[in-house]
C-alpha cells in the first residue's frame, strides 16, 4: 500500500495512541483535549435575504467540528486535531464546504537549550507585522505553518528562533515556501525599574513556479504605461521591535520593511481599450511591484485608577501573502494589528473597520479613570485615513460604569462613528456612513444565584453632524434580556429592528422594509461542558474575529454548539 | 555574549538577503496557434456592481485570443434580479443548475475557465479576473484530446434550429464524456449597476446565457473513448420570439466527468445566421 500523506498522518496518530496506551499503564504523562462543534439549521427567509445558498436551497444543515487531543510524556508534547466540515458556510458564507481530516498535528521536544517543533505551528514574530501563524475559527482562518521550528536559548534572556515550511490551506498546503528567523532579548538596567525587550526578525517567501507562470501571463497583457518587465521570486520582510518598560510606563515600537514584490492593488484604476471598437473602459485592480513598510508604536501608562494608551500606525504597501493571487483573509503570512476598539455590543460593533494593508495612517487614544471602586470612566478615540488623508474610519466611544454594592451595575455611554463603507464593504456610490449610538447595560442580581442583564442600543444614521447622507439600512434599535440561573443556565432573548428603514442605491419604485431580527437562546453549562441552542435572524453585516473582518450575508435558522474541555 | 547575538543578526541578514536570484522576465502577450479552444463561463448579474469590470477584462482577452476563446455570461439569482426598468430577466432555471453544478463564486467578478480547478485542491472552479489570462493560456497549451465540430441549420422564418455536433477522439480517454450545447445572445441593451459609472440604463450585455439544448449539466455521450473513435449528436429547438437570432450564438463543448473533475476538452461556437 502506498504511504499517502493521509495514511502517513494516520500512522503518526496510531503511534501516538499506542504510546498513550503504553504510558498510561505506567501512570505517566498527561492527556488533555477539547471539542468545539457547531451545527446550523438553515431556514430560508427571502425577506431578510437569507436565501440562494446551497444550504438554504437544499442542504438545510451545516456543521463544523474541531477535536483537539494533546498528550505529554517523556518531555514530548504530541498533538493532533481532527476537523470536520459538512455543508459548512464558514469558509465562504454563500457556499458550501465539505471535507474532513487531520487539521493539525505536532510534536514538540526540548533538548537542553534547543526546542524542536515539527508539524503545524502557530507562532509570531514581534506583533505579527512580518509573520503570524494563527487560527480564527469564526472566519475559518487557519494559517498554521506546516514545517519545522527550532528555538535556542543563548542565555536565559536571549532566545533565537528559526522556522521554515509552507502555510496550511485547509487540508492542503500552499505551494510557496516561507522561512524566517528572529532573536528576542530582555535587558534590565541594574538598580532601576527600566527594562528593554528588543527583537529583530526576518521573513522571506519564495513564490512557486506555477503561480509565477500565471502571474507572468497576467502581466504579459499589461500594455504601457502599466507594463512590468521582470518580477522577483523572493521577497523579504525585516522587523525591529522593542518594548521599553519604566515603572508605570511602557513603550512598544516596531518598524518593518518589505523588499520589492508583486501585490494586487484593488483600488488602482487601469484603462482597457477594446481593439475592435476603440472603447475605453476603466477597470479597478492591478498588480503593483513595490516595496512596503509599517511603523507601529504604542505608549501606555497605568497608575492607580488611571490608565492611558496612545497608539499610532502607518502602513504602506504591506500586503505580505503567499502569492499575489491570495485575497481577503486567505494566504496572509502576516497580521497587521487593528487600531480601533473591539466593540462587543451588537449595534456598536455593527460597523467595524478591517485593517487596510496597502495604505493606512491610524491613531488611537484610550483613557480610563476610576475615582472609586463604584465609578469608572472610559474614553476611546480612533482615527484612520488612507495615505492621501481621506477618511476611512473615526470613532469616539465613551463609557461610564457605576456599581451599587453587589446589587446592580450600570454601564452606559455613547458612540460616534464615521465609516467609509465604500472601502470596507466595497459598496459603491455611497457616502461615508455616520452613526451615533447611545447604549446602556443594566445588570441586576436578583438573588445569589439569579441575575438579569438588560442591554439596549439605538443607532442613529446620518445624524447630520458632518453632512454625510449615507444611511445604509437606516436606524436600528436593539434590546436584549439575559437571565442567568447560576451555575447552569443562561436564557437570552433579543430583537434588532430597523425603526427607520433605509436602503442606499435602491432602484426607483422600491422601498426599504422595516424588519425584526429576533434571537432566542439557551446556554447550559455543566462543569467543562457547554451547550447552546439559538434561534437566530441576523442581518447582513461585518463579522470580526481577532481584528480580522468580513462581510457576511443574513442568517436565518437555528444555531447549536457544544464545547467541552477535558 | 553580546558579540554572539550581534554575529547572529549579521549572519541572518546576510544569509537572507545576499543570494542573488534570476528575475522572472515578463514575456510579450502570447500569440497562440492551436486548434484547441477554451471556454470561460463568467458569473454575473445586473445588480453586481463589480461585474462590468470583469466583462471588460474578458473583452480584452477575446481581443487577444480571438477565436481560441469562447465566452458565456451566466446571470444567476445572486445578483440577477431585474430592476423595475429592466426589459429582461436574464435568470433561468438552467443557469441556476449550472451555478450549482460548478459552485457559486465567493466574490465577483468571477469566472470558471474550462471547468478546471487550477489549484488542484478542493475543487473550487471559480477564479478571480486576474487569474483568467493565465488559466486560459495554460489550457490553450494542452494537447487537443477530442475535436468538436458544429453544423447547424437555422430557418429565420420558422425560427427552427437544428444543431449537429460531431467529433473524434485524438487519444484514449477514460471517464464520462458529456456534451453541452448552450445558446447565448449578444448585444442586449438593458440596465446594469456598475461600480464606476453607477446605474447604467442602456448597458450592452454580451454573451448572455439563454438556454441549453442539452441538459444543463450535459448529456452523456459515452463512457470512455478510444483514439480514432467518433461521436455524432443532433439536437433541435425553436428560438423564442424575443431573442434576436442574428445575435444568437450556439456553443457546444464536451467535458470529461472523472471523479470530481469536470474539465472541458474542447469547445466550438457559431452564430445562428453566420
């Protein structure tokens, strides 16, 4: 029998299980794991445009399962993860994806000062600007590096790391090879509270022959003035970073540079001339050959009851992907940290900006002040523009927290947003979207075991402060009641309703409808098992996880999940 | 110790950046001379604002590849619902079946080139516009495995159309061979939303998919074919009154169903009144 890749992996698995059985009889080692599973029942609802996908049309059900198993013994760590996707809409929200297999395996061993990891590796260099291999299950991003990582402790405070391999692409791997190295240190100035944590990293990528062939063909059609004569296979990214800590102050700074490489600029306008008619068409998107850079800094102070942080980032041409054909959330080697507040309330989080890798200037200020245990204030401001200073995103978020003994707590505030919907969602012919969203959350302890939490938000679009007229779907109201029956039950009911509906770019004769989007759910937790069932109507919108966002279509149906750790 | 760290950084930087590579030189736009033809199935819709840019790219590719390229624009329900001022609804049941058969796009503009998964992976046939030219060229460089010839008879008065498709295997082929015959219509002036120009009332829709004379997923010719073996199929239909027969095109292609594969081996096209 041929030893195929899958069989090879199964062989490793059996070896692992065998080792496990052997060692358990000796009462050695630890065995742990976790299960995460989602099931979605799709119920077509043409009113909210939850339709026209294979799941709504005929499949009716989709699921995702991740089963993580980890075993440690003899100084080794072994891990294997089984992934199952059955008619899942997680990969592409309007498509169905079915496959299963070993989503991850790794072996880890420390031999004196040398650390060896082989398999699927999650890691990063610095803040991730030149390299980050990570997983975001809500968006089915799994950028694990399939290869080898070696670490070496030169001294207890100085470590080096080298890694090489290829990036995981579902149950396959991308063809381009990446390699990298970094050195991280820690220096404390004697008899002071000042310390440094400097680091340097380098990452490189070699485009595979097949993708290069495709690129060359695509480029061969570029006539002057767009002509590119030659392209490099290899590109390199370098990064210096340092954290300075002095008492209550911390200052992080990272500067990264990427050598010339080809990347896709979706906003570039190229003119195509039809030879037959002579007609000129302006087409968005073009391959660009340029170098790039990122400067990121964050300075913070944390004292008694007072904290402030100021962040700044400038990005230019920093699309670092396995090949220039990879788009959106796929095939990224790096991760550019987001520069806005991660909002959690439904309407406050409705318009979230995705990081712009080709050009962005961003600042964020966050101030927290708690004069007493009862009272807390927060002000957050962020501003993002492109390199030509055109506004992409601006947010002012305020929050006041008041706690009354252990009986109740009120969190309330107001959010103001300017959101460039054209850039973030690709919606055309629309102005900047301006919103004002007051919100409140009231938590009340009914008894030692019972609690009630009530959430309310109102989103006003185009309030007229800046003269922007875009209203997207119009004004929204959201209310949620959550009853907690500790330690097992949480029952929630919510409704999102566009009180003053609107739709941009509607053709004549069509009007926007006011629609309710109710959700009812139950969560049951028993020790380390968590069960959840929800009936959901969800409006089309941006879904973010870990600072990465995508636009998802409306959802209608029942969502179930089971989570367990063992 | 400091020297060691310094040395490591220097060695690292030099090792990574000192090796000179031979750059890949971008060739001139290819000139093809082959009997092989390639089929591009563009997925679009009148409400898809990004799609006109994809259609413009395809037009440029048609200028470049000429008769070696055959294009159909498939309007589906994703973006296809007509405007109040539209005279046509380009969506059809057959188009939906084809979209489901090939898999719908993740983002537009998107097209399927010769029904081939060029990544060789999870059988996503759809690809973004910057990949089309490379995929077309790659397919044109493949050997011709099977020929497709169309002979047609069309009566402009009765609007009856008879299409005969025949061909011969140039090498031994395994798998199910399926024949699909599509009818498309060119130059239909009707509304289209557009990213660049906004709503266009009088957009010129080209290569609009109208129907199939076979089953939308194709009719089985036979399983496997030996070198030199031939096939011959005849179909007929009446062209509906609303279609401008002078702008209608018949497209016939044979694809090979082998496991998950659906690759098109050869395609041919002709105008009804040519």
